[in-house]
C-alpha cells in the first residue's frame, strides 16, 4: 500500500470536523493527496491535488477552494470525500498562492481572470471524466469564492450534481440553461453578501429555467462551515455536510 493511501485510510476514520479544527491533522490529511497537473488550451500548466479512494470506478468530485486559496483545509475535505468513496480533485485557481489574511485574499480573488479560471475548471472536469478510476459521473463543490465557481464550472462543462456553499449565484434563467444536474445550495441567514435577495433571485431563475434546486438556510453567518474562522458553527456545519453527502450519494452513487 502506498504512503498516501495509508494516510487517507487513517484520515477516513476521523470526523471531518476534527480534521478541519486541528491544523496538524489537516496538514496530515493534505499530505495524503497526490499533486497532479494538466494543460490548458493555451499550453500553460495548472495544478490540483487528488485524493484517491479505495476500489475502482468511482464518481468524481471537483472541489473549488475559498478565497484563501488551496490550503490544507480544502485538501482535508477532499481526503474526507475520498473516504466516502469519491475520486476527489481539489483545484487551484490561484496558481499556488495561499493566504490567511483577508486583505491578501481579497487581492487574490480580484486577480483571477474569469476566462482562465473557466478554462481551468473545464480542463480538470475533462481530466476527471477521462481518468480510468472514474466511472464518468461528476459533481462540483465549492465554498464562498469557490461556491460561485462551483456553479460556473457546472455551467461551462455540465455535470451530474453541483454543491454551492454560500457562493455567488446571481444568474439569469438564460445563464442557467446549460445545467444538467441538480444544485444543492447551503446558505446562512446572517450572510451580508450571499443574502436572501440574491438567493431568492437564483431560486426564481432556476425555476424559470426548469432546473432542480434544493436549498437550506442556517441561522449562521458567512463561512459557517470553516472552523478556522470566528463565524464557524459546528452544529450547522455538521448538518450541512450530512446533507452534502446525502445529495452526492443520491446523484452520483460512489
């Protein structure tokens, strides 16, 4: 058994909340992921981190990081998903840059070129679809900055399921037309950015487009699922994660 497989097997025995709350455990979980690269149409190289589950022919899940970048936290979530049986790929839209400072995170977010980010996500979804360890069914999931890009990825390269944690969803019915699979939205009642007005508009647009949407609201604040922030809500984070796993199982199997 490879060293990475041993690490992932150990990680699978731990609750996700325990992994995310302890930097040492998150770092250990991240070490179980395999660095991978692929090429964009312009010839440039992009990177990601892959968590490989036990067994063969699994569904694939593409994860998009928060505005902090591809850190150990997001890699830990990928490791947890691998423990659930999914071929899990955590992509990097910041070309290796990671921060824990809000001002720097804001700059990194604003520096993202939308066309390149879209090309990156499409390239990785195609990569997952072609991987011999995948049976072809795919989902995307993202948080905050990554939540919006999870939806964008599913519009650019339609997949079987999409999960959005408090990400931008201000889309019209026409923009939502390419969606093929259902969307799960996890939102917070005290979120000043991804608020009821935005989500209500999204709900109406999804209905007008004839698309399937499941939404859940939590009496919490933005980023309630991230234990490294003061907004973390353990009970709501656990419930949201249970709903995420149930949604993936219902739409992908494993």
